[in-house]
């Protein structure tokens, strides 16, 4: 099994917690799923601050979960440490970058897992593994002691088999967190133009919304595809700033996968003008989405527009088409499984304004109860 990079002999008595191997745990090296980093990584001298709540609650930390190398990819494949096995079919990608975190909760190795989400890295593996994951508001959870990919987009959040587990995970990440919000009264269904979606996924999302009894309005939101494309210069440049040093020495460069080398090189060569335009667009995009969220409580669309592809087709898919534009706003989003006409579940994504995690979870609980799907089906 390649779910964990490091298994730990835990002594806690609380919930079993898997931690993505981007997050420092005292006494354990942080590898970022990367052979070049792992070769020289020393045991962390202290926990990342986001671990404080779990420690105080006596969580049993079961291991450091595997991930896509440097978190710079969304398939979940890792050629150095092995690829976590999709719980539905070992021939399918598990999704990433938080692949080990999703598989750990789907397989029952952990009750809760921590992941990171820069462009969909919690929500995509949650979708492909039939579990629930929460991308938190950018800046809400400390990133100190968390290996960076693109700091202006990076977030840490919880994953679990269901809404209750994710709520418990949020309370570990942010002690004192409670569901102090009622469910949303108005949902806005969006259907981004220019992106092909499997009709079974769209139908599954619509059916889940119809069953839950909440008011749903079709909403037009222009610019989704533009936001997806504008993210590339930002994430590429920031990733090159964080990890580009690994390219400078032949010994470390040789220990990076070819796709990661290509992405880092492209990010390092990014034109300043294009980056400036992308960041300006991000500001406008955030305002546009906030304006729509002033008209409805939450937005709804699929998490990923297709079902998990075969491992042989892991590279080149548009994994982040429905997730990355959310990171460009900094707003939180929840991914949760719903039944579909396919053998695999679809995944429904709820998006809310900054700080609306409690609203997302309260609303997700209503949809979950009505949908009749739980990850125990995996």
C-alpha cells in the first residue's frame, strides 16, 4: 500500500488522523512526496501550528500521507513512493495532490485526514475516492510549517468519509469551531461555459439538489474558464519561487519527475507582464464571484467534470477546471459524494463567501441526508 510515506506508532486516544506529508510533525521528516526532498530531509523540530488542536484533543496520528510530488499535480500519481490505490478500482487514478489523505479515510485507515488545496488538491481526490473534503478560506488555517506550493493560493483543510467527520476535522484545525449557521436558503446552480462535463455527473448533482428540498436558482457566472487559465501563471511562478532551487543542482534535478521539472521550468520562465495581468484578473474575479454570492447563499456545481480516469491516462486531464477558479477567489468550498448513474459516485461542490465554512457544512449535511449516499459504499 502506498497510502502513507511514513506510518507512525500512535499513542493518542482520540480520532485517528492522517496528515499529508507537507505538514510538519515533530520528529518526522517532511518529504513533500518528493525523492529530492526526502534524501536530505531532517526530522521536523516542531509541529506545524495547524497540528496544535489535534495534539490538544489527543488525536492518534497514524501516519504521514502520500501525495503527488511537491503537491504540483492533480492525478495523485507518485512514481517515487507509489500511487495510493483508488478504493473503487485500482486501475483508476486516486486524484491529487492529497491522494494518500483521501485513500486513508476511504479505506478506514483514518477517521480524519488533513490535506492541502491549492487548485483542488483536497476536493479532486475526495471526488475520485467517494469521500468529503473542505477547502478552507485562504488564510484561515496557518500555513506555517506547511511545505509551500503557491502561497497566495495554498490552504489546509480536513477530509473524512462524511460531513460529520469533516466538521470534527475542522474543529481540530480550529479549536472552538462549531456549526453555528443554519443551512443555506438560496443555492445558485452554475454551469461553466467552455468546459465539457459528463452528463451523468451534471444529472447526479441536479438530482441531489432536487431531493434536498432547498431553493435552487440557475445562475450565470461569466469568466469561469478565464479564471482557470489565469491561475496558471500565478501557481507556476509561485511554485518556481518555492521549489525551483531543486532544479539548480543535477543531483536533485535527477530526482524530480519529468512533469514536475517541466512545470517548474515553465513557471520560472513566466513573463512578468502575464503574471501581472493574471493577478489583476484575480482581483476582478474575486469581486465578480462575491457579487453573485450576494444574491444567493452558496453556489453549486460538480467538483470534477468527469469520473476518475484510468492510470494510463493520468496525465493531461483537466482535473482543476471546476476547482481552481475557486482558489482564485480565496473562498471556501466543500466537495461531497452523491449517487450517480455510473458505477462511481459523482461529487457535488458547494462554494461560499469567505469564512462560510459552517454554512457550507450545515448545508452539506442536508444534501448528504437527502442524497442517501455515504462513503461506506466504497
